[in-house]
């Protein structure tokens, strides 16, 4: 990898339609973006990606193993974890595919009553 490509990778974060998660825990998948991140950093990123509450509902929380390519999670859960990973990286630019923008956000869900 050239120095220019490495520099570009530090300033641009991408969440693709087909996300890739490693056969590891949710915590380890998030730490892939920023090894020195604290548990508080992970929670902030997960909350921003609207996945923290779901992670805490899992029996092992952030220690939950996601399986090869994240097969134990739904497509939306995988994409939100990948989004949290990009947020931890803290890039200056984050292009979002149109399919990513169609993920429902808690703030846009139907409010009845």
C-alpha cells in the first residue's frame, strides 16, 4: 500500500452495503478500527450507530461472538456494528450508500399517541 493510500484510509470511512465482520466478539470487531478505544468509546460509537441497546440485550453483550462474517447477526445489526466501527475510526469523511441510509433510525420510527 502506498503512503497516499494509507493516508486516504485514515481520513475516509466507508460502510458498504455488504459489511464484513470478523469471527470475533463485537468488542473485537469494534476495536479493529481503534485498538486503544475504551469501553466508553465503544459505547458512544455504538449509541451513535443505534446498536448499543441491541448489543446489551445479547446474552454476552459486547463479548458476543458474531460468527464468521457476522452470520449470527441480522443484516441491519451487522451494518450498524460496521457503522460504529467507522465512527470509532473518526474519519473526516464517511460516504454512505443509499441502502445504508434506508436503515430505520430510532428517532424516525412511528410515534403514535
